[in-house]
C-alpha cells in the first residue's frame, strides 16, 4: 500500500478526529516503532501516542482506545500470537488498524484495515523496511491532520536515506572488524543512546546481543546515565554509544565525555561522522535509528564472525514450548 | 500539601480542561513515577500522559505541553539541575507544576505551583513516600476530572498499604538473607516485571544494583522476554522476578514457567504471596510497585551486607565533575 495515500485514508475515515496512534508489537518489531512514537510526542499537537509490547496491550488496553484511534501493528512473521490478538482487541474497540509484515499469508493481515507487506533482505533499501514505512506513515498522518512544518525536508530525507545508509555501512566495515576483535571475550555490553535513537539501544541489546548471540546486555538512556547507571563504569566495562544527531545530542556528548575519562572500552557509533548530516537539521534526528539499525547490524555481524556464532541460531525461540 | 485538595485545585485552575499529565524526573525519582503514568494510560479517557527523563524533556519538550498540562516533578535532593530546568521549561509553556522533594530549601520549590516536601526514612510509612503521594495525586486528579469507578477501594488500599508492606517486609527478611548468601558471587542480574511494576524492574537494576552496589544489571519486561531476551537463559544466569497482582500477572507467570524449566537461579518476589491481595482486585495492580520497592530494598540490603558494601558509597555521583 502507498504510505501517503494510506495516511489520507486513515485521517479521512476518522472524519478528521483522529486522536491517538498506538504502536503495538513485540521485540524487534516494537523497537522499529520507537521513533514513530517519539515523533508524535515531539511534534504533534493533536495526536497522542503509546508504545506497547503486544501482550500488555492485550491485557491492559489503553482507556482511550476507540473509534478515533489508529493502532499500528508489526510482526515480521505475521503470526506473532500476541500481536494478532492485539489487532483483534483494537478492532473490537472500534479502532482502525494498520498491519505490517513480511509474510503475504500472515494471520495479522485479515485483522488489518490497511496493510504493508514489506520486502526484506536488500540491505541497501532501508526505505522499504518496516521502520522507515512506519515513520513515513506516522509523519504523513501528522502532516495530513494538522500540517507538519518540516514535511518537505522530511520527504527529501526519505529520498536520500538509502544512499546515506549505504555510505555509512561501507565506511564502518573496517571498524566493525576491529571492534569484534577487541571485544570478542566480553560477556556483557551496555548500549547508550537518547532521543529517537533510544529504541535502538534497547533493540541492539535485546535482539542483536541477547537473542542472536546469547550475550548479556542492557540499554541505558544517555540522560539517565548520570542518575544511577554510571556507577558501574570502570576500565573493564564495555559501552557502545550510539551518538545521534539532533536535539538530544548534548545528552550523548555528556555521557561520552564522562566515559572518555573513566572507561577504556568504549565504541562510538556517531551518526554525524557517518554522514547523516546530509539530511536537514530540522528532521535528521528522526533518521538516526534508521542509520543505527543498519550500521549496528554490521557490528553484530562482525561479532558473530569472531565467535563463529550463527545469527539465526536459537535455543528456545521456535524450538521449545513457551 | 494535602493530596486531594491539590488535585481539586489543579483541575479547577485548568477550568476543567486538563489534558495531559507529564511525569518528569531522573533515576530513582523517575522510577517512582512509572505507576502513575501507567495508571493514566490504563484508566483515563480524558487525560494522556508522558514519562520523561528530565534532560530529554528539557531538550525535546512534548509538542502538546501548554496551559492545559500539569507537570509533576520529583527530586529527592530538590536540586537535580535537569529536573529544576524541566520545571522552568514547563512553566514557560504555561503548564501547572507540582514539585516533590525531601529538601525544604530545594531549588525545585520556587518553580512548583504545588509542592510536597515529603518525609523519608520511616520504612513503615510508605504512604508518605513520593511514589505513593504521586500515585494518590494522579488517581485523585483523574477522579476529580472524570470520575474513577474504583476510587473508594483505591482509598481503602491507601489506608492499609502501610500495614501490608510492613507485614511483607517482616515475612521476606529470612529469604533475603538466603538470597544474598546464594547470589553473593554473581556479577550480573536480570530483573523481570510487567504492567505497573515494570518501573521497579528498571529501578532495582539501575538504582539498587548498578548505582548502590556497582553490579551489572538489566530490566526485562515479562511480555518482551519471549521476543529476544529469553535466549540468554541458562542455568548460570540469575533472574529476579517481581510477580505482580493484576491484569498482567499472566505475563509474569508465563515467564516464570519458562524459567522454571530452563534456569536454575531464579528468585521470585510474589506480591500475592506477600499479602497484597488484601487490597481489592480492581486496584491492587497499582499498589504492586509500592510493595516491590520496600521488599526489594530488603533484598538490596541483604546483598550489600554479604559484600560489606555501603549502599551510600559512590565513586562518581557527587564526587567528580560530569
């Protein structure tokens, strides 16, 4: 489905009264929604939003969920039971639903008023990944409903994000190998980020390290770092810092300055240095996570290579009952 | 200040048009706000809410922040610069502000339209702790604005929470010593919870373990556990499970069932078994975090004893520049 047309249809079907957008998924798909939820909170005066792991949404749906809500759901396989159930809960409450999946026969699709069956695997076309589709849809909904002042530069950003990410992936490749060599014996990593990027600190921890490599990990918000977490800092603790562009960069810089003094194992992945500043300042922060996902996937791959650990290997997921 | 009177004043000052409540703080104070934010999302049809680490709120204030918003801020010392700055940002946008602190001379107070200088140290009076004050204020605001169907039983819960928590603390004491003895050599813990309690999984990780004991830790939402994190499970990985009462208990039970099969180091802290079911089912989930804070503090203390680690010892906070 075409994103901008869908945005228009959603706003029209609500008779212009759209009031909430809920983002509902599990794990990696939920991670991909973080930036869209963040965008609404930061930019919309008419809409509110919520970001829910699907089973919590099913058990405790938001009180406001109803006819003027839209619920965006994503499941790569399309059959995540909690996400399919959440779509049913949303429908029952009278909300519009948008479903994203890779699977044309997904159980999520019959529960979706609008759907996007995305492509997957071409690392050079991030624009067609669910994260970019959902962000584009969200920004387009806000623009359709109330006007978004930076919509034109946002569109220009979308037009060049594939190129920006491709260049960044090439640039970072040698570094990922050095990273993997240096950190190959580490059992645990902290991942820092802020603003629109925080979702990917969480995502790199739970998906790329815990799920795919069985390594211990924890995300830390750069703004929270100084209010507890930083006391674990020492020369032996590894930190990965996703330095974003935009309004919360100050928070990342402050954390990095501290780490520069008291830590010795710090890997910095800097969106600015990797060329995201080709996108206009007014919107670049919303593209941080798209860049970080792709670039951090290269780090993930390099680490898996030194461990000779297949990133698709699971010991529980899809293998045992739970 | 008296909670219910304050709720009435806030609603009245907004001319009944109150539309958002933002919860803004850092670290442990932010943790204490999680349940209030959760309550609004779960129960209010008229209000929306947001939960912000203060420096992110300062750098990217929500677009909706304005005259019909109330911003609740908390700083134990009363001088956390990011929180004081957030209060200024809120005021500048025309929002009402509520400040909570332990310090009568707090820099936060002149920026607070309403303030609560709470007491601290009497572990048997949790009702006067900031978490309970903020929850009571939030529930009272919702009730004042639109009516909350379970307000009477909520009030009864508040009346007995001190007793419930006191009993639970006594009951759990021997177990905390066994826990500390068993886990004294562990360098890292995962802390699981869901629903209203998730804030305290985060809080136990960042405050009680990372900040106070320099131990590695990570919170996991019980609902997210099966979508990535559970792949780290093995017989050597320690998990602390805060089993709550209420609508998301299913999520905790599912995670616990899995851990029962594949993990061997699992400490269960069960609100039901510890007597929280004395509070009516319709509201007990909102009291989970009040119980968990007090009970988990006993676990924290026992662990610090076996390590001979002073819980007030810091290596960076308040000692170096950052």
